[in-house]
């Protein structure tokens, strides 16, 4: 069974800001913030674009 880890809101915000303002790729931003996978990076980005109700 996989472990699910929570990502701190501050880290999510840093990743989103680097993508928006620095123009780096989602995969690169995720990797540079604690070795997250590109899938996690896109999940973070998707949660901002489509927030849950």
C-alpha cells in the first residue's frame, strides 16, 4: 500500500509561484521542492485551476 504524504500549503504556493513567475516547468519545480514527482506537480497545479467544491 502506498503512503500518502501531505504537502504543506507553503510548499504548494512556492511551486505555483515558480511556475507562474519564473517560467520553469511543472516537473522541474516539483523535483526541486523535495524530490516530488511530476505527477504530484501537476496534481498541485490542477488543484489550483479546479478547486474542489
